[in-house]
């Protein structure tokens, strides 16, 4: 998709963006989901 040149802003964000640690990203997302479930139950 990026190689087509149809999405220059996305390509720039992907290439110039900061590296995100996969484990940290997963943990953060899991925390958000668990917080939402806890709020719904409470």
C-alpha cells in the first residue's frame, strides 16, 4: 500500500514515526481494555 504512492502522508508517518516497543504497546492496550471492562462491571 505504501509503495503505490497513493498515501504519502501515511508513508511519511510510517517511515518517520517513532519506534514503538511491541510489548509496551500490548501492555498499554490490555490495560485500556481491562479498565473499560472494570468500569462496565462496577
